[in-house]
């Protein structure tokens, strides 16, 4: 296998999903995060996600024990030295991402490609934090990762055609297709999605209607599987807020200003499914 061992940095919802998908497709995976507590939560999330996957894919023949054995959880970044490819999934905070890339750039072999799993951060900016900007590429995975067949791939200013080809092969090995887009804030999917979600929050804030009605309109009128506020709850309202703030700062355009209700809910700890309550309740 060309990418026998893959490093996954960040053990949140997206990191666990990427690790699960990689292990299901036969890769050895090293998942790195900063604390044992985060990794314990990641193990629980993995077990729950595998059970859900098996429930919705009864003919997949998935061997849950084998998948679990292929994933190594650790706080030791030095173990990334054995990785053939790295997918980074830390929070959408430039200060944190910069520190991570400076660290893994020192540890990983020079030929290893870094994939930035981000919904808004500039791939060109991430590349500038490394000595291998030509081998840094964006990979915007969708949640839940094992269930989504398409990935938005982002070409940074210095990303070479060879790195794009490597990214295509890597994703094919995960059973996924990709669409390559250029490096602008929010890329394609989030430039549209975040604006839609933010405006939906304004509708609730302004008392036009409630969250359930907003989602029902999108599902009933446009045949969407989920409404915008259900999608926000799935992604996490804290992630939504950070993404909207990045778009606002990047474009200096008021159309991206975060809805005050969104800020208030994040401050109150109402983060969506992962906290048990967002625009809808999950407990």
C-alpha cells in the first residue's frame, strides 16, 4: 500500500471520522492529540461511530475489532515520524494550526504530504508555516467522514500538480472522489453553507419563525436531507462560529457578520449534537 501508515492530528469529531475511514480501508493510523482525556473521548466516539456505520451498512461485513486494532492513539507527536501521509484536523484557529505545522514539519519526512482538513483557513497560509509549501494541500472532509463519498480538495499557491495527484490517489484509497478548487476563504462549500446557516440563525433571532420550521422548509421544499440548523448542530455551533468569523475577517464584508444569537449559544455551551443541545435537543 502506497500510504501504509497515516498520521491523523486532532482527535475531535472530524479526526475520529478520518481515522475510522482510513482504518476501514486497511491503513494503519496514528492519531495524535494533546491529552489522554481527549483521546479517551475519541476512543468512545470511534466505538459509537463504528456501531452506527455497521447499523446503516449491514452488508458491509465490517470487522470492528480489526478496524480498532489499526488505530493507535497517542499524545506523542514523535510517532508521526513513521507516517507516509498526514491529515491535520485541529480546531479552526490559526495560532493553534501554526504551532502544529511547525512541529510536524520538523518530525515528518520531507517527502510526506500534509493535508489540511479545514473549512475556512487558507491553505497558502498553512504552507507558509512549513518548509514544504509545495506538499501542503487542503482536504475539506464532510461529516460523518466514512459516509460521505466526496471531498473538496484545495490547491494552495505553492501546491504542485504532483501533490494534487498524490491527494487524488490518497483519497481513492479511502474510497472517495474529490473536486479540486482554488484557495479562497471558505472555498466553495463553506462560502455558501456558512452564509446560509448564519442567515437561518438571524431568522430565528428575529422571530420570523422557529428552528424546526426553518429546517422543515428546506427539507420539504428543496428535498434536502437536513435543514441548515440541523446541519449546524451536526457540525458543532462553535465550529460554525469560528468559520463565519474567518469569512468575516477575510472578506471584510458585513454579509458574513456572525449572528449575535449564534455567539450567545456558543457562550452558553449549546454546541449542537456534541453537547446534547443546539437549535434542537439530542438527550
